[in-house]
C-alpha cells in the first residue's frame, strides 16, 4: 500500500526554486559565488516550510474538480 502525503515538503519547494533561479541566471558550478543565491539558498536567508492544501469550502468538497 502506498500512502500519499497531505502536503508538499518545503525541501521540494526549495529545490524547485533553486532550479528555476539557476536556470534564469544561467548559473552553473559557480552558483555559490552569486550573492543572492548564496544568501537565499546556502546561508539560509529564506526559510521554506511545508505547503498544505487549504479549502475554504465549508462542505469539505474537493476544490480541484476535473
């Protein structure tokens, strides 16, 4: 049986942000020399926590209907 998490881990969100930042700035192995990259992603200037799905629907209906 496989269980599904009820949130997106902060580490996954951080990874997505790092990947996009590196791509947009065209940074490679010297990314740590970029002042913003170093501060945000290596020195911990930003903190990314888990993302939880929230619905304001009082009937608890799934807000993502296909």
